[in-house]
């Protein structure tokens, strides 16, 4: 048995990602944004959690190659069928490989934080359990399951509550962790406003990664005067 949880990162083809931003961003901008978020996620996990095996689940050969360059293993889907199916496929694979638990993290968290993820991993109990990190819109932005297939996956609107209810129905010990950085993904026009407010809050101390994301999300005509400096080298 493999004691450390497998970290699972489901990734859809960049050209298909961020569809809810379709009225705000062009297809090229959405694809570039999805790629940037994915690359940042893979780099972050390889740097801070090299002792955990990492598995990218994708139907895209290009993303599979990208994942392997970052030291991740790949589970190639025959066809993309959504996040819940990707999580289920990962859980089946993890159980076959002898992992006791899996931690699913999406590839679009704006600010990944080492301390938060270690707290999440540390919340795993002995035996069967589930740990849920809700997104700001009620979705699920991280889900630890022990064993990997401990509950049915219900990603989508209000999925944090759906996962909690599924755990309760199964009599599974369940924790809900409200983690500030893990709550914020970049998926809707409202999220773009949150990113803008976050950058205003940081001001001149804005991290480079946030600057890069902001530049991918904003066109020159949308840039407010206070933030013009973000576009300068």
C-alpha cells in the first residue's frame, strides 16, 4: 500500500477550458489562461510536494506531454466526460495501484499555498474519511478521499454540499475546511472582478504570477489607470 495520498489534477484541453468566460475573453485568451494556470499548478506541486505522486487525468495528448515534463504521471482518458468522471477514473486507478487516499486539486486555483495544502493533507484521519475544501461559489476546490473511491463524485454547482451529504449517507467521517486561497479559482466573470480586487489590495507588492494572470485576462481598453504599471516589464 502507498501511504501518502496521490495528488490528482484533472485537466481538460485548453481549447475547451474556461467556457464560462466566453462572453469576456476570446478563445485564444481562454486557452492561454488555462495553460498558464495548469503550468503553474504542475510547477507548484512538483516543487513543494515532490514526495507525493502526482497524476494528471486528461484526454489531451499535449497536456499529457506537459504533465510528464513536470514529473507527473498521466492517466489518459479515451474522451473527456467531465470532472466527476475524471475523478472516478483516477480513484479506480489509484485503488488498483495501492494508494490509500487521493487528493484532487483542480488546475485553476489562482494562489496555491503550501501551508493550506499541508493542512489539508494533515486532516486525513486513520481509516475512511473525506475532507472537502469549498470554492467561493459553493463548488469543490479540493477533495481528499480515503480510500480514493470512498464516495461518489458530484462536481458541479453546490458540489461541496453534495459531497458532504454523500459522505454522511455513507457514514463517512467528513471535515469541511474553509481555506482562503483554495476557495478562489478563475472560472467566471465574477472571478475576474475578484482577481482585480486582489491585485488592488496587493498594489505595488503584487506577486508576479498574479500580474501574469491579470495580463491574460484584461485587454488594454479594460485596464484601469491605477493598474497600468502591471503591463510594464
